[in-house]
């Protein structure tokens, strides 16, 4: 069955489930989907596992809060 779903999706046949899952998380994160939503979509009961396993894919979501806070509390220039 290897390659059947990948072929049907038109993405080639060299993908493995782990790569597809990580790509899925990366795409959601890059488009601003909340960590809680991503955790739910990948079947985690909370965000801890999602944050630990997909830490490098979640950077845009995690930093979004910090960027908003920077706008609310801008750094004062010297």
C-alpha cells in the first residue's frame, strides 16, 4: 500500500507518515493555527506532547504571542 495515498494526493510516492505528519503541523503553524487546535488535530490530549515533539515546527505560533506583546509594550528608544 506504500505510495497509494501519496499518489492519489499527487505529492509523489517517497513520503513516509512521519514526514506527512510533521509537514501537516508545520503548515498549520506557519498559517497561525493555535497550538491547541494543532494538538487536537494530531490526536494529542493536550499541548505538551505537541510542543515537545513538534517544537521546531511550532515556532511561528509560539512567537506570535511575543510579537503581539512587543506591539502592546514597545521597547523605549534610548
